[in-house]
C-alpha cells in the first residue's frame, strides 16, 4: 500500500541534473528519512508531501521511494526558519532567518508576499533587500508551480526546467496557444516531443493546427541543413513522413499558411519555392540593402595611384596587378568583394586598403564571424578586429520574467564607420548578414573578403556565393600564388585540389604528408602518435594545438568515436582533475571543447593578469572552441576559457551545448586555423566526400597537413565535384532589383 509522509528537505544528497533523479534527506518530525525519486528543482528547506513506499536498498538500506509529491507552504515557525536559512533565498543566512521569524512568527510568509517592505523592520534588512527577498520568494513559488503543472502532462523534470527557463510566466500561454513552439525555441525538443505534449494538451492528431505547425517546423528546421526555402514537392514529402497524413491535407494547409502570410511561395525555375516568411523577407531586404550600399565614389585617379605608390614604398610591399585592382575598387565603390584562395595575397590587399583609408582620415572597423577568425585578422593587420556579434553589440533586455536579446547596432543606431571590412565571408549566414546590413548606413564602404570555394556557412544561406554569382557588384578574384606561397606544398596542393588536379602523395614535402593505412583502428593509433610525439616539436606547438578534422560525425573515424579515444589518450582521468558525466559523456578539466549552438543568453568575461574583469558581454556561438578550466560539482558549474580569452560559466544542465573538440568535423573548422591538421580519410558517402570538403580541410592548416588513410579515397574526393544542394534565393532577389 502507498504511504504518505510530510516534512522539510534537510539536504539534497544527490541530484542527476540530466533526468531530475534526486536523493534527499527529509526531516519528518523527529526522524530523518532518505527519500529517492524525481524531484525537479527541489531545494533544501522546502516542505513536501510525498506518496510512495518504503524499500530496502542492498547498499544504502531503507529508503522511501517517491511516486508523486506536492510542495507545501511551511506552516510552522521551525519549518519557515529552515526554508529561509537553507540558501533558497540568497543573502538570507541562519542568523537573519532567525530574526525574521522571531519578528513575524507564523505570519512570516504572509508578510513576505503581501507586505514585503515590513521586512525592513528587521535589523540588517534594507528596503532594497526586502524587495529582493520578495522577488526571489515569488520566483521560487512560480517555478515550483510551473514544475508541478508540467508534470501533469508527463513532461520530465529536466525538460520542465528548460521550458520554464525559456518562457518564465509566458509558459502557460505558449503551451495553451502553440505547444509546437517548444520545438522551435528549445534545444533538445524536436517536433515529436512537442507533438506528444500537444496530444496531452488535447490537440487532435488530424487537426489543421497540428499540420500547420508541422509544415512551419520543417521549413525552419531546413535551416539546419543550410536551406533558406524548400521546393514544394520536397516540403510535402518531408511533411508526409513527419505528420503521417496524406498529401491533400498538407497542400491544403500550405495554401492556408500562405493566405495567412506565415509562409511565402514564389516561382523558382521549374518548381515553387516555399519560404518561412521570416527568411523570404530577409532575402528581399538583404538584396535591397546591398544595392543601396553599392555607390560609386568619384576619385582623382592620378592622386589615388600616387598615394598607393607611396604606401608601397613606406610599407615595403609590392602589389601585383590584381591587388592593385582590389585596392582601387575599394576606393571607388561602396561595395566590394575580394575573394581568393590561400597564398593569393588577400591579407596584403586588405592591409593596403586599411593604410589608404587611414591616410584619408576615415573611421575603419574590422570584423569576422568567429572569435578565432577575428583574432587572426587582428594579428594579420595590426588593427583590432571584433566578431560580428561584438561589433553589433549584442545585449540583453529584461522585461518581467522574459529575457530578450538584440543587437544594439541597427538601422536606428548604425555603426560609426566609414569603412567596414568583413573577413571569412563564406561563414556568414542569412541571419547574421541581415543583422549586419541593418547596422551599415548608406555611404559606408563595405568590403567583404573570403574564399568562395570554402564550405558554405553552417547556418542557412549561401551569402558569399550568391553575391558573387549575381554579377551585380564589383568582385575582385585573386588568383596569383605568391613566391613565398609557392614554396609550400600545402598551399600548392590546396589550389590543385580546388582546380580538380590530382596531388602527389609521395611524402617528398616538408609540409604535406600522406600515411597510407587501411584500418580505422590503425589510423587512430597513428593519429595519437602524431599528436603526442611527432608533430608538436615539428610545428612548435602543443599536442592540444594540433587539430584532427574528419568529414563525419558517426562511424569508426567520426567525431564521436575519435573524441572518446583522443580524450583518453590526451587528457586521461587523474586525481587532480575534476570531471562530470552528462548524457553518458565525461567532461574533464583540461578537455578541448566546442560550443555547438548559438546561445545569446550566455554571459562571458575576459580577465586581466590581475584577475580583474576587463571586458564582459553576452553570447557564445556555434563553433566557439576552448578548454575546460574548472568544474565545481557542488555548485554544478563548469567554466570554459575560449580561444579568444573569454570565460563562460555553464550550469551542468547546459552541457548539451558543448562537445569535445579533440576532433571536429571539417564543417565546424571553418574560420579557424591550426598549426597542424590531421585528416583521417578512409571511406564515406560520395555526397559528403567531395572536393570542396577536402579543400576546406587542407586550407585550415598553417604549417603542415597530414592525411592518414586511403590514397584512393583522396583521389576520388578530388574528382568528385558534387556538393549537397543548398536552397537559397538571394542571387535571384539581387538580380530582380538590378
């Protein structure tokens, strides 16, 4: 038979932040009972009424196994004092809790909720602190209420916490109006999970609302594959597989969504393109803003050439004809694209452009999509470069319990720049491009540099390639490989790969090596030996600076397996290294890690040599890499130091945003450079193992590349021009406005 016990939580003995399983010590009258079960967000000092049964654990003895529970307001003075002094309310310790309860007795909680300013009658509590105690008290009540509400719909504790953290008080409205919004907003909740929640909320399987939500979800999720839109037949096929309904229902709701302006349908050659409305208008606006910036500037040609000659002389640089054209076009035009592969002199051209505009007294700003790329740009130019997010001043606004994030720089508060130079443009997706252009006032020169042959952005869109292919703006292609670069097989081979030429794998090189191996485990053993013993001295770097890049996530040579093995080899467990397990992944102090999704809410700071914070901000982004500096298992926090010096603190519940980075996919390596790169290449799907992928991987190395695996597969990749199709209409939108 079920038993019922009531008491307050003396202490939380153990909590699994992943699934909410918790062991608590419950004070029941004169006794202390060990209670186990799923207690999401329960804190020390809280009072509960639990239903369950006594069990005998073979190791831990008698325990109360909780089946269900409800939170109760503490009713007696002792319980109230326990709760206030438990740490649930920050700033209230045992002594202060005792004084509060002594002053207000069993009316303490009523006073806090109904007349909190009376708390200032207690010694040590100011008016400001009284309001803060009330705020925290109310927040705890709201959270407890929300957890219990969500449990009624069979939502797990860990998922409930994510939902509450995302929406706060708005949670009830979201679940009532559109539970499918959970799949759009919260990482880890897919459509099927949201669909199950919707079913418990009473939404029918064949309802119009469900089918519309599914279509919109598919369109937004297509962005994860880089698509801005989907052809209507492909959208219908995906919807059929997801929703398990017939095509007529799907077409009917697509038409309805179009009438509601939630999606936009446009002709794209021989098919209809279906956009989520937000992406359609982004494309239109990007095209329009690019044309607005494309202003022709009148310049004195003779004076311009004389000034460039003087810059060449003073900086002891010698520009070739293409670089001359790049600088001249940057002066003449409001919009310019400079593209070229490694060793073609993009940096020299950009440095000359900067020097020219400096002599003109113009305000210049530099930026790149990632912290690593911005840091490299700073080192190459001697001019401070920021990430685009920092350039646009990402900030957080707090409105009630809801957090909103926005860029401070926009059309109403544009950038203070006469010249804006953006590097690594191949990485910029449609969302970031739209935000950037909104902040660039007409009259500012926008210079976009990048290698169009790199893999496209991780996010949706094909921005750089579409701009170039529109043939609507000035584009300078740098193709000459400079003499110093000609001495590098790494650079020469990159260009050969890009041109479809086979490369020599005879190891008669000082910076491009090939080690033929035919078995995955043998390849891994070679990789470990290279990282630990061979390459560090050769490239003057640490083992942690050497990067393994692989085409795949899954498989014997995929990211997931490689990271497990490389972590054990490079950062094994030790008594002085704290660690935490999350989703069957062990994170250990010293680990190389990477952020795998944008988190606009994450706070970061940069500390000076004296430990004082010298800079702080908000936002950690997909692809940011660093090392775990510390783990605190008591407070359940993990600290990461990113490559650009930012420190960010993660709750254990946020660890699904991190993954190990001893090996990363080639796609995730965009914008980064490493002293040495190791490429395990054995076999894989043709659509993935292509020329574009191999070229991108080889160009990530600064000093040497080592390929370990199959020479046959390397040759096939060079011959394979196929690329995964990416649906983007920006090129057409630009042409329409010419």
